[in-house]
C-alpha cells in the first residue's frame, strides 16, 4: 500500500524562507538594518539593549520590537532607554517567524528607522529554526547558564552572526571558563565574533555598539 | 465557498493527551513515579539531580532519562551521582512529548524503578505545552534569570506541581527578590509549593527530596 506523505514542516519552512528573503529585500531597499536578538530566558537581552541604545541613539534612529508571550515589562524599559518600542504578543508561540516579524515592521513604519532590533522570545531552540528576515542574528549567552551551552544548542550558535557573552563579572563564581566557552562556540561556528560584556555595568557594550555600527554602514551601502 | 478546516495542532494535542493518560496508567500499575523536570537552559537541572540522587538512592531505585538535542554530558554526570541514566536525543525538537517519553520508558524497563526522572529540554515554552505522561511536573527557576519570569512564561508555572528556586546564594547580586518571585509564581498558580535551594552547596535539597518522597509514597498507594 502506498500513501502520499506530505512533509508539513518542510512546507512551512519553505514558505517562511521565501517570506524572510522578501523581508530582507524590503529592508535593504528601506536602508533599515534589522537585528534579530536571541537568547535563553533571563540572559539579559533587555538590560543589554538598555545599555546599548544610549551609545547609538545619537547616530541612528532606533526602533525595538519586543516579543513576549505575555506582559509588556520589556517595552517599558526600552522606552526609558530612549528608543521607540512596540510589544509583539506571540500568544504562546515559542519563536517569531518571518510573518510575525513583517507584521511588526508594518505596524511600526520600519523605513523611518536606521536600526530595528527584534527581541525574540527567550528560547535557545525554536527561534534558531525560523529565519525572521533579519539582516543579522545576534545571540546572548550569559555566564550563569554555563560554558557548555554550545554543545547542547548547536543550531543557535550556527545561525548567529555574533555571540555576546553577558554577566562576565560572575564568571569566577559560576566556574564559567571564557576560553572554554569560546572554544565551544567556535566548534559550532568557526571564526564567529564573540563579544564579552557586562550589561549592568556597561563594560564591553561599546564593542557591541561598534560591531552594530559597522554592520549598519555595510547594510546601507 | 466553504472549505474544510483541519486544526492540525488540536489533533496533535489530542493524540498526545490520550497517549499521556495511557502512560500515566501504565506507570501507576508499575508503581513507578515519573517526575518531569523542566527549566530554562542552564538553570541547574543536572546539578540539582546530582545533589538530589544521593539523598534518595538508598530508599528508592532511581533512573534518569536525559533529554538533549545533542551531547551526552548530562547522562555522564548523573551516572557519577549514582543513578542509572539514559540519554534521549531529541534531534532538534524543543520539547518531549508523550510518545518520546514512552520510547524512553520502554528502552529503560521503567517497572524496575520506583522513581524515574525525565530531564526535559531546557526551554520555558514548548515543554509546558506537551503532557509527557509524568506523575508530576517540577520546574526550576534560577536566580540569575530574574524574579519576573512567571510574568513572561505563564503556562510553565501553571503546569508545574512544584517550583524549585535555584542558585539562591546569588539572590543579593542579581536583585532577585525571593518574596516578589513567590508572589509572581502564586499569581500564576495559587498555593503551589515553592522550594528555594542552592544545588551547588546542597542547601534546601533535603526539602525537595522530602517532597518527592511524599509524592512517591502517595503514587504507590
């Protein structure tokens, strides 16, 4: 007996990839750089943005799209840091896809910004699977999570264009070996840029700002 | 024009719920208590189990099923703590469902254990959506993640039967207010038991062991 097998997941992924490519073309035409920021829950995405925005806001028009299953605590904090922000409620979804991202960009007038940052759902698995249409992907690994995370969540480290190691001031207390973390990250993604920061004190955030600035200038060419 | 709409997700969920109920009946008949342990990446699931197993292994036959997208670092650590363990590779899946759990139980001879612990994929979203067939659900919230996590990941705190707050020794350094965390957790799940621990020093782990012992005795009645 032969049955027709429909690979639903592959179709969903194909549709998403097409939409993501279209979103990237639109953003390129608008000269708007979209950074997709991913991490586990509580790695410090919002705190990092709060430290980052003051370093960039005089050079670039910045908008932030905050994805959250529920609540709006993050969008309020971003407004306080000096960027425009909207909250995207995912209604229980574990990730953002290209369609949800486009809805956010539409409601937000993306062409009026040089830099839009998408704060993805806190999750090291699903967001890595779905291309949002972003210009570049950034991910944050925080010290208390452990230096072994690249071994356990390989795809996230493969799709990232830059890895930020946050809460570095706690490295001695959590037996987190930065060199070992770098080795594990490079095993998944050779030559990827790794930027250690402490978002709370601001240490290293200037290096992340410089990386983003370089990428924005490249994108606008 | 009328089209037939098939709600795929609802069907998947219904099938999973039926299988999960069957798994629970089987475990009840076998007098095997299955604890589904969930948390964000790096919250200390394996470290907690390493501290917990020595307190329970003389009273109960313990097996641990370690779910991981890749790698076997956790299964090795659990063996060192003195429990039998197997590694379930999820192949990129963001959660375990009842079918994967049953496959693990089958390959493991679940009837030969009093307590089987399922260490779920590190993720605060997807594992909460899928009933694994476990007797009870436990989740770990670690201090560096922040006391606001129940606001952002409501379902996880609703499906949990006990919340363990880990890395309590770091509370002063992370502005983590334990009373505020408890209030946020109880907002999502009134009256749920909350057990603060420090898995690394072992502080409070005896209270978690006592909770599990009470639940095993109840399950075997």
